[in-house]
């Protein structure tokens, strides 16, 4: 990917984060400027030190964890597909990697200073963020740095950035917001990577950010021609399955296209500008209704509001659909599905999708829970099994939540495509187990583990 892209930008990535305010945000800062169509200008900026907490995920089983996974230490974004190794990194990539290594031990300070710059120099952007910013504090910086790390991998980077650009429209992001984030990013990096920072490094980051932002700007502009920034959706039913799990069905105000296995971001009227990810619990329906399985997690703002306060007639907002955990209908391969907790929701949608396509391909579902009480949707899954002879549903109840161990007892699975949805720990161990039984990594699909951690609440 050539770095010569015009119109660097900023608000889009920024608005994918919920970040705490910085204590010294009232201080005076000097930041380099990035902006202008057709190129970028930079100035070296310095300021006082700030002190100061990922995207898209599926059924949230863990609440956002303040202070976890500093941005610079965050792994490559799992929504990015695997790319073939590059023969040699470009000069810009080398300089970016050197910067990343320098800031890794002090990622919290970089994050704090970045937001201090952003909100002090561009206070108008503060209104685009939640009023309380005490969760997912490093999400913006993680997205920016992840994209920068993959600057040489155009084949995987473009899809990732286009998805971000489309999704950020719901925050009210405009193309003119992008330069603000870019200049504050460069300002934070130049301060905390001072030991390796020079004119060449700054120029590499400017070129990289220009490329990143332009892809998102173009994707947002294209999406604006065919889809709204968000959908209003009225709650039509609220089924409390357990004391902390509800199945919620909504009616969008206009057609909402999506694929089984995908997820969306959802905002409630109780917590404006705070969005959480939830998987669709069914394949697309003829009546246009959408269902979600929501588990109230400790201190989870959105999840508790949906489980304990939402009622028919309440109106929510939905972002665009996202996720690649979808069925490839061009093959007859079997499906091996692992669903833990409310992770059974997208698995159910995948089963319905296979049924609607009418092809008899084996589908094996392992439904894991810690107690029988937690198998809140087992009746639905068993009813599907009675209807479709190609479907096998295996409940796995284990207080240790060792669902992957149960999978090893069956098989062989070498002719199956695998799908995992549930708590992050289950997905991590599940991927290891599936590799152990011979399923190639390219045939194992799941949503972003890091975003599952950040999506709860």
C-alpha cells in the first residue's frame, strides 16, 4: 500500500473508544499538525507529561476492564485476517515498529497524554465521547497502532479499516475530525518515543496515518450513499430466561441487512454514546425482527440496562453489522460449533442459516455451561435438532468450563469448519483444542477475543 494518500483524518478511529478524562487535560500542550488535502505538514511538538483505559466482539461475557491491555502492548487486532508473511518490511514499517517497541513499557502514559492533547486542543470532539469515560480506555490507540503495524499488508489492512470507517459513522464522525486525532497521535508518540524519534520517523508516521485515515474516510463516504449511520429499533419482546439473561427482540425502523453469525453495536437510552457489541441470535427473518441474548455482567452499564430495565416500547439504536463468522455456502464441509454461555446466540443463527439454504451438511453443536441452569436456550437447540436430522446438539455442563476438552472426545473433525463463540477464555482454549485435533487455523472462525473482553457491560 502506498503511503501517498491525501486528507489525513482523525475522529473516526477516536470515536470507537470510550476513554476516561485525563486529570491534566487543562494544561497547555503543543502538538504537531497533520492535515490538508493532498499532503501533510508536521511540526515537532512537546509538552508536559500526562498521567492517566478494544472492537468488535460478539456476545459479551466479560465487562470492560479498566487499565487492562495497554494500547501499545495490545496484540494485533484479531479482526484482521491472517496475511502471508511479507518478504521484508518497508522502511516506514521498520520505523513504526521501532516506535512501538519504545512506547510499549509506558503505554498508559502515551494513552493519557494522547487524550489530554485531543480534548485540550480540540474540545469540540469531547461531545462525541460518552460523558463517563472509564472503560475501554485504550481502544482508540489500539486501533491506530494496530493499523500502523499492518501498513505493509494492504490485503488485510483495507478490509479492517473500511469496517472501522463505516462503523464510526454512528458517532457523528466527519472527515474533518481526522486531522485532530492524527496530530495528537504524532504529539504523543514524539514525546514518549523521544529516544528513537527523528524527522524520518515522524514522516513515516504521517504517511502511515494519512493512508489509514483516507481508507476510513472513503469507506464512510461510500457507506453514506447506501445505509444510515444508525438504525432506531423498538423493543417488541423481553424474555427473562434467568435472573441475569434476557432474550430481547427488536424491530428496526428500516430494513437492516446482515448475515447469520455477525454482530452489531447497540446503544440504550439510559447510557447515551456508550455502545456494546451483541451477536444476532437468529438468521435474517422475513418479518425483519432482530433478537439478542444479553447477560447482565457485574458493573455492566448496558447489559444491566437491557436485562433489568428494557421493556417493550423502549427504543434502542443499532450500528451497522460486522463480523466474519459466517457460513461459506459454496462448500459442503461440516460445521463444528462451540458456544459457551450467551455465545450460543450466533451459533443458533448459523444453524438456522444452514437450514434455510437447504443443503444437508453435518452440523455438530457443543453447548457449554457451568450449570444446567445456565443452559438457558437448550430447549430451542434441541427443538432444532429434532427438526433437522443433520444437526447434533451436545450439552456440556462442567463447573470448570472445559468445553474444548469435550470436543476432543468426538470427531474426527478434519473435514469440518469450526466456529467458536463465548467467553474469551473459552475461545482461546477452544482454538488450541481445535488445532490439536487437526483443524487448520484457516478453518477456525471466531470474533475478536480482545473485543470480547472490551465489549461487555
